[in-house]
């Protein structure tokens, strides 16, 4: 009897084991390969075994490299800016469009179209729109008697931020709208019976209950913003200077143009550690907000 019970308990793990092993190898082997390579002086013409072990030299070199620090700062500026604005606009649109009106489904579909376009195409579209003489922005400025603006020169970082916001705000919108539609109707009805206005419902009911989903959404978008490459590469190629060279672009250049795979691997590990730190902080905050949301929901149900 005990043998049969033990077998039944192990059965799910036996069936899961192949998938877990495959996923672990697919994840851990490349990660370990990159970490091992970061301790070596390695270029693309060499096999890993032919490279020279240099210990922490690559990490120390990057730590003292002002260009690497500048790229890190640009990455932080870009990621924080786009995620903040996208969260504000995406959640706002979700709150406005969470209604049963005619044509609303078509309007929601139109909002998510930018997200479906390939990043290279997005970069080309916005590069032409920012063109000094033919772009729609400068033509509009000239049409009202204003001087043209060198968008991809003087305002390069702002320009790529606007392009990213245009493309990825729909991602926030979709998840925020899904979170809104999954809220317990009882809590909303109870607040309406108590005389809560629309703004009071949003501030005290909807947003607190949506917060766990919004935090995970923000985390996913933040991680992706740290890895943006194609749009910036097409629009500005990281210039002028280092004004739009985020870490993903610098890693790519270090590996392909400068042929320093070990340094690129060390740079990738720095980015990985930064993202892990941010992820842990946001997940801890998410647990706190989940607890508060559950407590608020219980209080509303007990009150009615």
C-alpha cells in the first residue's frame, strides 16, 4: 500500500522531468557559457578553449570605463521614461475604454496595432517622420510658421522614447484592460451603492485591486525596455555620440565591431545583475500589494 502511494506521488514528477530537464539545459547552458566567457579574453576567431583566462579583468575594465557608465545611464533614463509614460497612458486608456459602447471592440483593436509591427519597420517609420525636411513633424512646424527641429540630433533620446511609447503602450493597455474586466463586480457594486463617484471608485477600488497585475506588467515592460535594440539601431545607431547608445546596443557593438566577446559577456552579466535586482524589488513590492488588495477586498465583502 505504501509503495503504491509513493508511486502515485512521484508520477507527476516523472512526467514533468523530461520537460524540466530540457528547459533547464536550454536556459542554464547558454547562461553558464556566457558567464564563463566573461572571465576570458576572447574574440570571435577563437574557440572558447583557445581564449585566455583573465579573471575579473573584463569586469574591472568595464567598471572604470566612462563610456560604459554613460550607456548604463542612458539605458536607465530610457527605460524609466518609457515605462512611466506607457503605464500612465495605458492604464488611463483602459479605464476610459472599459465600457460597453458600440464600436468599442473595433477601437480596442486599433489601439493594439502598433504592437504588431516589426521593430525594424517602426524604426524606419519614425526615422522618416523625423526627417529634417521631408518628415511630417518638421513640415507641420513649417506650416504654422515655426522653425524645423533636428529631432534625431538635438533631441535624439526624446525621439526614440516617443517611438517606443507609441509602439508599446498597447501592451500596457491590453493587460490593464484584462485586469479591469476581472475585478470582482461585488466590490464595484458595493461602492456604487455607498455613493462612491467614478473617481473614487478608480482611486480606492479599481487601482488598488489592479495593482498586483500592474506591477507585474510594469516589470515585464521594464525588462523589455532594457533590451531594446532594433528601433534605436535603425533610428539613430546610438548617436549622436553616446546619447542613445543603450547597453543592448553597446553589447552588440562590443561583440561584433570591437570583437571583444569576453567584455561583451561581462557587460551582459552587469545588465543581468541590474535586472535581477530590479525584479526582486518589484516582486517583493508585488507581494505587499497583493496582501493589501486581498485585505481591502475582504473588508468590502465583510461590510456588505
